[in-house]
C-alpha cells in the first residue's frame, strides 16, 4: 500500500544521508519530491533521476536552508512547479564539534544558522500553502543529543534542543488548522556525519546502544514516512527517538 500517493513533499538536505533516504522512501510511496542541497550538484542530479525513475515528479534545488531569502524563493519555485506543499521535512544540518573553550563564535553561529534558523526559515514558508489546504505535516530532524546533551557538542546540542522547542510551539500554534509538527531524534546513524566515529573504535560506541549497532538512514526514513502519512493523523508536537534504545 502506498502511503503518500500524489502528496507533495519538500525535503532539505537530501543529496546524502538521511535526507536522501527520506526522499527515496517518500517517492516509493507515491509522493512528488522537491529537495534541496548545498553543494553536491552531481549527487543531487543522480537522486533527481532515481526519484523520477520511481514514477513521481522530482526536482533538486541548490538552496542554503540557513538563508531566509533563498528559502522564500525556493518555496515560490516549488509552488509554481508542484502546485502545493503537503509535507515539509527540515532535515539539512551540520555538526561542528569542539569543547566549549575552543568553540569559536563563528562555529556557534554556523551551526545555529544551518540547524535551527533553517527550520524557522522553511517552516515559515510552507505554513502558508498548508493553511490554505487546511492540512500539512512538518517533520524536523532533531537528535538525541538535543535531549541528553553531549560533551564537545554544545552548539549542535543547543541547536537540536531548539528544534524541539520550535516543533512543540508550531504544533500548538497550528493544531486547529490541521497542520501537524513533529520531530525525529536520531541516535548514531551511518552517514557522512558520523563517518569519523567508525573504524577501530566503533565497538566502544556500540556498547552505549542497547541494539548494539548504528542505525541506517532508511530506519529514520521509515519514521519520517509514518509522520508524513495519515498513519499519524492524531500525532503532533512529539519527539520520536530513532536511536536503538540510547534514549531511555
Ligand atoms: P549528512 O550525511 O552530513 O548530509 C547533510 C545534508 O544536508 C547534505 O545533503 C547537505 O548538502 C545538506 N546541507 C547541509 N547544510 C545545508 C544547508 N545550509 N542548506 C541546504 N542543505 C544543507 O547528514 P545526515 O547524517 O544525513 O543528517 C541529516 C540530519 O539528521 C541533520 O539535521 C543531522 O543533524 C540529523 N542527525 C543525524 C544523525 C546521524 O547520526 N547521522 C544523528 C542525529 C541527527 P550537500 O551534500 O550539498 O553538502
């Protein structure tokens, strides 16, 4: 059964990792997909082709999610091409890890811009068509680090905790308009972002994970599919951890 037949989804940061897995999962379930990326032109082109081969409309947009004007232009273009926006996944994100004494103001600002400001930027654009349609699902990528904190990741953790506060606020503001807003809090997922953790010392991380392994991007995409679809129609303002049991 296809869960998103003819829905239109916009996904930020889908040229790699979790965003790419969500784009493919949504398209497999019949959604038309507009997605963004920052610099991976070739990977974005390849994804666009893969999505179209699944029989849906798809287009990749080079757009800095942290820049308000760019996201405004993006939403205008997507509405022109796709007609509406039913689902928004704010996935784009970066990590710049450093102990606080070494964390520069520039690093702090970069992380906030890419991880938190970006979520405000695009959400503010997509609620307009969603209010018109009196329906919508917004899914924000947080992290278990945003719930528990993590030494050496204060900027990243603060940005991801901010995503949770934003998510719950939008859920309250938009509930009567039938617009839902939820967050996903992944643990360690196998992508470029966590690549540096693998190798010789991987076992020490596995010990901290009850399921004993890193997660796969597709396993986060399954949760995004659930939150995007009618299967979660009565769920809003929630944070779902996809972390192999790390958050207990
Ligand atoms: P990733 O493999 O590093 O991919 C990041 C994606 O975001 C890429 O497509 C990148 O585009 C894009 N991007 C980065 N900055 C952007 C910007 N300013 N504007 C538009 N696109 C931008 O990351 P990931 O591991 O899939 O993570 C996806 C999300 O899940 C992030 O929000 C991350 O914080 C969150 N998360 C990940 C993990 C994990 O273990 N991997 C755990 C918890 C939360 P380019 O390819 O063009 O650079």
